[in-house]
C-alpha cells in the first residue's frame, strides 16, 4: 500500500509543470517615481525627513536656491 501511494505521489509531482522561477531582483524598479519631477526626487535610500541620503548630491536642475 505504501509503495503504491509513494509511486502515485512521485508520478503526480513529476508530471506537474514546473513554475518559472523569477528572481526577486527582477521585480524591483529602483527609479520608480523619478520621472516627471524635474530631478527633484532622489532614488536613494533616505532617513526620515531627508536628513541622510545615501547618494551623490548634484546641483543640476535645482528649482530654488537657499
């Protein structure tokens, strides 16, 4: 009985179509939200309220000066 059950389990799992594996890195868009903002949005990791940004600071396309 166990042999027939094991064989049927192996047969079912072997005949199932394999799911296409997709890497998690393919699901990430690092530039999401950066278009159409005239360069004022940085695609970098940032602390709350922009106190720390882990990206280079550039001076092009600034809309105001302090």
